């Protein structure tokens, strides 16, 4: 049974779930958007007030950081939680997520 992107295993304790793999030949942007939306939906169901995201898929799954940041920021715009944090691992990634 396949685990949906960003949907299963979310709990008050950190967990991991499948992430989309970037492709140079196929637009998979919606998969990355869905990953954020599904995590937010589960967080809302848990009545979470805050949520933290890493730069999903930008490591081993090779998603370009600037593109992933743009998608992530758009995906969380109207989130049903009070506080969203992006927990990022280097200055380059922080700069990409900090852009308007």
C-alpha cells in the first residue's frame, strides 16, 4: 500500500513520509504542493496551532531550492494554523525561502 505524500504518519512527534522526486522532464509541482497541503490538513485535524516544514524534496530528491521555496510559500498561504516555520539547513536555502 502506497503512503500518500505528506499525509500519513503526522503526529505531535516528528515523523517522515514520502516526498516527491523532482523531474527535469515532467512537471511534478502539484505533488509538492499536495505534500504541504496534506500535512496542513492533518495538522488542522489534530488542532495543531503550529507546524514546521523542512525544504521538502530539496536534498536527495534534487528539487531545485528556489522552485521548492516558491511552491512551499504558495502552498501555505492560507493555512489553518497560527504559525508555520520553515526549518532550513543552510543560508542559500534560507535566502530562497525568505524571498517575497
